[in-house]
């Protein structure tokens, strides 16, 4: 007898016991609400603290450690599960827990950064800056993570992959980053980190719900089915996704253009300097004022700038080139070897 798609994905039929197991894992039920929430809040505060110190210290290893400790994936997957079975009470419960977790993570980042705010410059910290400009690739990664997370939670035999899922998606670090940047007086950069988190949140919610639906959890659930609550939740999530796609698309387009400009300018700059005493050390097209910065090192006469302008005029999208020249000298101390 052939198995259905739901049984293949789940590794067997979903029954009421399986629904109960997943629900007890993900949902903050009234009977165990406060003990479970206390564990969740404690781990989240610790994870947000680790993430904050890792971000401020520019340490990727510490930030990854925070991702593993962070329990914020739990209520988000709980919300996805609740939406899939159409349980309005569980939807509200997991939504409130996730919102409380978001507020705690941002608050921890803010409070821990305040004492060193005057001596901290976010532009000089890579781990902070890379979480302020999400792109469409971040959305694609989050969609895949939602699939992986729901798959791992719903199957007993692959639950050991959950730490990897936690690392794959960034939840607590962007929130801690929001708190850090608000404490540093950088609301514009903080909004970028918040966008990264919301992108991950919505994507995990949608694809996680899809996996639970396809596996047949709704059919096995005994709780009253609220079709209106499920439709409303899915509609809000899709609307949020469409809104998110707009700034992500703009950021992705700008990144592609910037990369093209950098590559073209570097190649043309190399040709322009050929035969001179200068070397092109770097090209920076990601500047606040839109200029393309070229850093040259060497000595002697610089090739005519108008030749560089002629070569790049139609290839750098109307950007202005700024050439920075560092004169160098070679000095010998003692006897020069022959």
C-alpha cells in the first residue's frame, strides 16, 4: 500500500498523540505557563546578553553561541503550529510569548550597551554592520529555515538537527543589535536590523505552517478548528511578507549595482595605471555619499585623470570617482646588495 505525502514527510501517520507531543513542546499551555515561560525568559536574557557582548566584541563565534542558546525559535514555531491547526487560543498565546521575547532581547541589548555608548562606534564593528542591511538572500534562507525547523520538530528522528537550524537563522542577534544601535543613537541602522528579524520571523511562520499543514496535523488535532483565525493569521503574514519584499528588493538591487561598479572600476583602474609607478590598492563603492573611492599607492607621475573618466563614464551608473593617492618611497639602510 502506497504512503501519502504526509506520511512520507512525517515518517508515519500523524495521530492525536503526536499532535499532543508537538503541542507540549511548542505551546505555552496554562498548566505549565509560568514555569515554562520562566525557563524561556531566562535562556532568552542569557542568549541576548551573549549576543550583545559578541556583537560589541566583533566575535562571530560568540554570536553563534548565542544563536544556539536562544529559545526564540520555540514560540515562532509554536505560532506556525497553532496557525496550521487553526487553534485561536494557541495562536494568541504563542504570539504574546514571541512579542515578550522580542521586547526582552531588544531591552537587554540596549541596557548592556548604555555604559559604553560614548566609546563605541558601530561603523567600525563588522558583526554589527552586517546585520543592518538585509537582502532577498536573507529571506530565501529564512524560508528554507522555516521548512527545516518544522520538519525537525515534527519528526522524532531528526530533532538533533535543531541546533543547526538555530544557527542557520538569525533571531536574537538582530534584536540585540537593535538595542545596541538604539543605545548608540543610530535609529536608522537599528531599523535595518529590525527588518532582518521581521524577515526571518515572517518567513519561518509561513513555511513552518506549510510543513505542519502538509504533514496532516490539522486532521489529527482535536481542538476546535477556527478557520477564520487561520485565514486572518495567514493573510497578515503574507501581507507582511509582501511589504518586506520591497525594501529587501531595493537593497538587493543596490548591492548588485555596487558590486558591478566595484568590479568594473577595479578592472579599468588597473588598465589606467598600467606602466605607471602606482598600484590600485582598493576600490570602495559602498560610500554614504555615493562616490567610488580609489586608493592608489606609489610614486612618480600619475596617469591623466581624464583617461580614467573616459573609460568609466558610462559604466558606473553616473557615480563620481574620488582618487586618493598615497605617495611611497623606498629607502635603503646600510649597504644595498648587488
